[in-house]
C-alpha cells in the first residue's frame, strides 16, 4: 500500500510539473510574441 501511495505521489508530482512547464512555455511564447509585436 505504501508503494502504491508513493507511486501515486510521484505521478501526481510529474503531472503537476508537466502542466507547469506547458503553462510556462505558453506564457513565454505569448510574451515573446507581444515583445516582437511591440518592436
């Protein structure tokens, strides 16, 4: 049971990191686009 709980925890963290990275990339791309548009 502890192993299953640990696995779930690790998977949850990985999912959170993946979502965070995706959002960061989207934000970065939007920021870059805005910058280019302004210039």
